[in-house]
């Protein structure tokens, strides 16, 4: 065990994965510079320019190349430098990678991992902090992973690399280096599609993923001191959604709040709310609350704290759930 940040955990996972000769990494500045956030630091030096490939500034070319590689026996890991840049590769992702198994009647698959940093809280320019994971949840065949801590970051990435189909692996910029925990040095996997119950509780269920999970733990502790028990679930994989874990929790707590950084309308939170309504509506004592980004383009960094979900907005939602009649 070694104490690691999320960046270090992901970097270690990539080094371990590259021991397989069919793994190839490609993206803008991933080689000599080790990526904008140094996540791929040292990989080209060890594995060479033929396996850690610096590409032109062309997201459609990066993913298109990865699709071709995946159909010819390789398992590419493609980096999109910031998640807001991914629109350039929509055709390659949605029309090619995610449909490959369907279009070929099961003859072919596209074992691609697409890595990209995302999220609020670091005052980035426009199109650098967007959380648009819900867009890709509309593409059957694509798994979407969003870790919130170093242990999960490493295990989920290794599981994604081993998966036979495309996986969108989103990395939270705001906590890349701000949290540390002990992570095994050896290879291990965290199963895709399984949520983690971070804290058990009996009064309210909160479902979240990515950076909100970190600060929500402080809210859980504050309410515990008041005698209110909150169950916090880290979804970890937003496609597929582990609805069984959520429903089990809601049947116990009878109240549900969903927190995410993406815009509220048609976000993953809306799908969770619909699924819970279909499966456990008679367990609920009040309406499902969603605390999310506002329905606007992602704002300038100077006002992003007012746009993002925050402790005050979550506390208001919890109080409304606890007092609903």
C-alpha cells in the first residue's frame, strides 16, 4: 500500500496496463509532456513512441484512429484533453465505437477506453469544465465511469481497460491532487456498474458521483452530530446505473436527494429519479430532490461557485425532505 493522489493512481494503472503488448495510448501531448495534468508522465519514456503516441490536435482523428486500432487487435486508451472538446469526436464515438457490436451482429467489438478530465472548481476557460456525461448515456454500448477517489480511480480504470466494449472514463480535475489515500501497488479491479455505499444511514439517501462525493461526506458527518442519519451512495459508474443499490437504500430511508455537477435538465439525476419512481415510488415520503448545475452554459470561472451544487443547496434539499408533509 502507498498513499496516492488520483493522478498517481491513474498513472500507476496505466503503467500496469501497458505490460500487455496490445495496449496503446494516444492523444494530444500524452507522450513527451506526459499530458496537461501529467497523468501519462513517464509512459513514453518506458514504452516508446510507437505505443504512447502524441497526436495532432484533432479529437475526431484520435477517436477514429482508436476505433481502427480496436478492430485490428489492439486495445487503445485515447485521451481527450478536456471533456468539453469531445464534441469534435461525436461521430466516431456514437456512430462507430458504441455501435460496433450491434452493427456487426456481434462479430466485432471496440475495446476502447476514452479518458478525459472534467468538472468544476478550478476556474478553467470555456469548454474545459463541462460535465456532459448524460449525452453519452444515450448511446447503448457505452459504459461511463466517474471515480471520486484514488482507490476507485485505479481499480475502475483497470476494469475499463479489460472491458470488451468502449468505456468513457472521466477524471475529476478539482480533486486530481487534493485528496490522498492508501492504494494497493499491485493490479486490482473495481467492478463496473456497482455503486459504493460510502456511509450507511436510515433517514435520507444521497446519490452522487465525482467531486461532490468528497464534500458530501462532511455534510453527512454534520447531520450525524444532530442525530440525523444519511446514507451516501457513490454511483461510480453512471452507465449502467446500479439502480438495485439505490432502490434498496430508498426503501430503507424513504427519502432521496441526487447531487451532480452537470446541468439539471435531462441529467443522469433525472434518469435515477425516473427509475426510483418506477420501482419504489410507494417507499417515498416526499418528492425526489435534485441538486445540480443550472440550465445554462457553464459559466466563467469567477462565478462557477454560485453555479455549482454546493453544501448550502444540499442542506436546503435535506431540510425540505425531512420536513415534508
